């Protein structure tokens, strides 16, 4: 089997994904690189032995020697780049979030359907051991039928990862209830078996709005992701625009009746996600979210507080970035490029996580007013649920197309 030849657009923080995809002799090779910074291009060229470098992604679209394109660019560029790549007939790996508006997501989905080009969205948390373990516990009925999901998201490096670059600018992200929470909203939907239909949220820019910022056009300082200041009030060199909220709470009603809640803080001393899923016959909760950590289940009672549990599950060991998830999601993408079919990740689910986060952000900025989540066109959803295969009754909809 010949290696798939990949082009990578964007060589920033998610270059780790490109490294996971570069598997010479084992299924794929990164053969072309694109980035707006010529110095970055030159530095990364040796890592991948790429034989084509460009600062203009459009130069990749007509290359017959590329089988697929990986889009790792800032969020506000996703819609334009994804649509252009899909219309050019290139299979696309699009890093999450799919886009920064609901309309942008729907435009991408329509482009994929109209072109018949394969679209894959990089929600790598579906391949994290802790998430798959929780989903397996639920599927086995250990806690009964899920009825509510609570997520607390502590982001100790928020001031470093999210407030020193473009993430802090709402014109680039909409807000961190979309950009950062898209992962967790997708996980909530996956664990609960439904999509959010109604939201309300509260939040504020409590800390990072008053800290020292860099002047416009000033580059990020060397070591900006290796030298972390503590306490958070000691942070400096923030992006020149800081107008996204650094703390938020969000409530959701799902289409299957499940009630969920999500909380995010960017100046916590620790960095961890804590999930609680309560079903009709028990509850689960994770303690740590990496390989070797624990998911506990309580399904006897009633009792008062007890630190022990009825069943303890260990998150499987794994290696590689994001607890091994990057290697797993790349493997699924490569299989999808070759063979098509249904995948654990879902473009529909990616759209629904953005839609929930977008409407929650609108609610947050409207004093907590509840907002309904716009539904996705049923025919469009059905196309992706079939594994991106047209119905046989559609024009060009012969089997396998």
C-alpha cells in the first residue's frame, strides 16, 4: 500500500498533529507544507522532508500529487480554507472547531456534500482514553440511562495558551465557550446520546482584561509557552486585543431530555477536565483525565459521602500527544481518506458543538437570556450520518457515491 501524500496548512500549535500524520512507509507522508511565516516553513521543512513549500494554500489545491489536506490554521480561517479545499476535490482534515459561527459550519457541510469530497473534523477527544472509557461504562449500563452531565474545566495555562495570541480576540474565535469548550460540548453530546437544543450562560472577563498587553504588531516573546508565570496576576505580554471571557458557566437541555452543565475557568492553578455523568442507576466521575488516571462509579446506595466507590476503572496507558489521541485520530482519518465510511468523529456533531457554544456565547453577552440552538437541515445531517454517501434517489447518488 502506497503512502497517502498529505499537505499541511498551518504550522502553529497543532504541528504535533502533522508529526503524528507523518508516517513514511506506514501509510502517510507529509509531502507539502504551507504557512504564512517563511521562517516557520524553513524550520519545519527538515522535520517532514516535505518537497513543496508555500505561503499560499491555494498552490496546494491543484496539485495531483496530494491526496488530502490538513487544515490547522486559526479558527476564523476555517470556513474559507475548508470550502476551497473541498471544492478542489481534496479530502480535508479540519481542526476543531469547525468554524466560529453556525452559518460557517453549515456552509462547510454544504460544500462537502455538493462536491462529494470527504470531510473529517478533528475532535480528538473522542479518541482520548478517559472519554472512551466513560462511554464504554455508560454503554454497558453500569449507571443506567444517563440523565445529567456536569463538566468542570480548569485551565491553569489559560493566560499563556489563550490570552497571549489570537485566541483572546472574539473576532477570531467568537469566544472560549466556542473555541475551547467545543471539545467538551462534543463529549457531552457523545456521552449523553443527544444534541443541545437550548442554552443559557453567564460569564465575565474577570482577570485577564486588566493585565499588561503587547503593542499591536509585537511578536510573542520567546519561550511564551515554556515560561509560565504564577500567580495568574503576574502574567504579562498578553495579546493587544483581549475581549473574550476568562470564566463562564453554561446550562444545556438536550433533545433527548438530558440536562447538562459546563463550567470553564482560565486562571485555575490546575489543568484538568472533570466529568460527572449521573444515570438512573448510578453516577461516574473521572479523577484525572490522562492515561493511568481513574474513573470511579457509585451505583449502590443511598449513602452519605464516601471517598471509595463501587467500581474503579483505570484509564488505559497510551503514549503520544493528547494522551495518545492524536495518533488514534490520524489513523482514523487516513483510513477514512482511503475507504470512506462512518467514523467515530462526526461533522454533524462538530457542527452541533459549535452551535451550542455559539448560542451560549450570545446568551452570556445578553445577560443569560436563553437561546435556542438552530437545527441542522435534516437531509444534510442524513448525508453525513450515512458516511458521506449520497442517497440513491439524488442526482449522482448511485451506490458508493
